[in-house]
C-alpha cells in the first residue's frame, strides 16, 4: 500500500511521457494540465496511505 | 506606472496592511502561550511545540512558498518557458517525501527534545564533527534565502514608486523586532493573513487577467510567438535536452526542501506526527497556487509587459492590469509574504547557532532560558547581516549563493534521513561525514566550473547527460559513504535514542 506513494514520482519524473501539447484542456496544453492533475492525485494517494496506517494515532 | 512616480492609493493600502501585521507580530507573543516556562527555547524557537494541523498548514505553506517564489517563478517562466515549470513537479513529489520521512524525524526530535537538524545528528551519532557539518550547512544555505526575501520586498517597494533603501530597511527592522519578542509565534500568526492575501491575489489574477487578455489560449499563443522569435531554444513544452535537467531539478529540489532550517523548524513545531501527515495531504493546495502563479510569466507576454529584468515581471503585470488599490493589496501580499519566511529562516539559523555551536563549544551548561536569550540576539544579527548583504552587495551574489545553498543543503540528506530507515541505520558518522565532505566539495566545484548554473553536463561513454548538480553531488556523497562504511566495518559507535 505504501508503494502507492511511488506513483507521483513515476508520473512526474518520466518527462517524455507528458511532454506534449495534445490534447489540450481549456486552452492549456497537455504538459500543464497533466502535471496539475497530479496534485489532487498525489493528495488522494497520500490520504489512502494515511487512512490505512495512521488514522487511529493520537492527534 | 513610471518608476519614481508614487501611487498614493496603492501605497496607502500597502502601509495599512503592513501596519496590521506589525501589530499582530508584537501581539503574537501572548498568542497560544502555554503554561510551561515561557523563557524556554522551545517557546521562542518552536512556538511551544504545539501547533496543530491548521496552524502548521498556514505556517509551512507561508514559509515554504516564499515571496521570492511569487516573484522568481513567473520570472523564470517568462524567461525560459516550460522549463521554469519544474517547480510544479518539485512541489508535488516533495509531499510523499514529507509524509514518509518527517513524522519519523518528528518522533525522534520530540522524544529527545531536539530543536535543530544538528541536534538530531548529535543525538543519533554522538559526533560533534557531523553535527557541526550539518549545522553550518543549514546556516550557510539559509542566509542567502533570507537575503532573497528582501529582494522580493525590494521589487514591490520599487513597484510602488518608492526609491532608496530606507523603506526596505525600516520594514526589516520592524520584522526583526517582533521576531525578537515573539519568536516563531509571530510568523505563524502573520502567515494566516499572508496566505489568505496571496490566495485572493492569485485567484483574482488567474481569473481576471486571462479574461482581460482573451483567455488562456491567447495568453499561451502570445508566449509561443515570443519564444519562437527568440530562436526557439525554449517553448511551451520542453526540448529533449531539457528532459533530464527538468526531472532531476524537480527531484533534487524536493529532497532538499525540508532539509532547510526554516522548513524543519515548521516540522518540529508541530504537535504530533499526524499533524505532519495531514499536512502532507493538505499542503499541495499551495502547489495549485504556485502553478497558477507560474502562469503569470506567460500572461506578461499577452499583456505586452516589457521589463529590463525578469524579476520585475509580476509587479509590472499587476500595476498594468489592476486598479491602484488592488495593486497595493497585491504588493502588500508579496511583501508580507517575505516577512513570514524571513522570520522563520532567521529563527532556524539562530536555533542552529545556539544549540550546535554555543551550547556545544562555548557554554555547555547553558540553561534553556539562556539558550533562548542567545537565539534571540542571533536572530537579530542574522537579519541585519542579510540586510547589509542586499544593500551593499550585488543581488546576483545572493542569487548565486542561494543556488549553491540548494546544492549544499541536500548533502545533509543522508545524515538526517538515512538513520530513520532499516538499511540506512548501517551508516556511522565517519562514513556520513566523508560523504558530506565529498558531496559539498564536488557540488561546489561543478557549480563554479559551470559558471554557477544548477545543471552539470556529465559525459558517459560518448553520451552527455545534463543533471541537477545537487543531485549528482548527492549520488557521489552516498557512494562515498557506502564505500567508507564497507571498509570501516562496524567500528563507529551509534547511540540509539
């Protein structure tokens, strides 16, 4: 489960995969909205790991 | 707005907000004070170690995404296009690292009363040499960072039409005084105002500006034409030669980010490990903001803003598109945005000096209250030093040093982080110290050989790989540490906490 946290590294550091303009979204090339999209995805993955292992810990 | 022409409306708004946070800064010493010894260094230097999720979110957000970022990231995008966006992957992948590393580090610090990175290393390895190496790296890396916050302030003060150094000096003296009296509580409280103001400014900018300029499509097309006209070395997407620099800058910066004294201070001030974990989930909200701020660099082309120095892009864009009062609001957001990190940075540096130099070498029997006294004075000295640097040395000097600071601070990653995880516990102080020496030396050497550029071209078997210098030096650092550890066996002592 913790390995989910590797996904943002793969998704964002493998540059040739997302270095393209097509398809654009709201006038923004793929390069930009793809990276923006990783912000909520990363938060979500981190939340999953948090919920699985740490939720019960003292605040 | 012409330089030298004072915009009174904008200036009044600016002064109003500046006074507001000054009052808050002085009042902060009473905020959240606990029943414990108010003279203890934990109170001044870590705000009592009991900031919850919200306060930590504002504090770390205000401290990590600095005013200089708001000015420098669009300036970089304006100058080099897509390549300047490496800040976006950098400030995303930093959070899984924070989530995995920082709660462990917090536990160790909390259990043993550590205040600084140097304390952690001393507690773990009982090596004064490694402790000093880590502490000096922290202080040296953070000093130019403080100076750059001043650059951020200077840019907006000039944007308001004020000339001369007196406004900047006055703003900084006020900052120094309330940091002296309230410690970490001052920037924590001011961060609420700062972050809300920055959010408002950026949301207005990213909605209003493209609307005025004909939408994002038009904004990006104007930028494309400008880069094509410049010869096409940069553009709206990366050139193949930029792939590796882009990825390694993002990764190396992410590993360096929370090794700095100011970010680590924010972590140690948290009240629990889960406070940090939750922040690793919520802090990326600021990254959305940062990505939008970066877009301002493209908007400058559509708005036909022409500047001599790229750092003037944001102020020039704001004053050409916003009404005066909102320009004043936006500029005060940036200036206040400089105060928060500058305060935390000087506190972080002061804590390092006090704990890892004063207590270690000058006065080992110093009381916690005595430590707080020393730290408060050092925080003043640090800020005056940064001010003098900016007033009397070329700005380029601070920029170069800040870049080198990134290369240096990431060399402390093995000493701070490896000991937290299974395999990393194998390393002892002599190996880590040798790795640090080699990392610092090689990183500095490469950086100077490359004319203080962050990327070093590596020639391997006929091919050339351009890699972030800090990450390259870190790789060498780790290899050397492994080799030394292999040869020294288990002789080094390790004290587990």
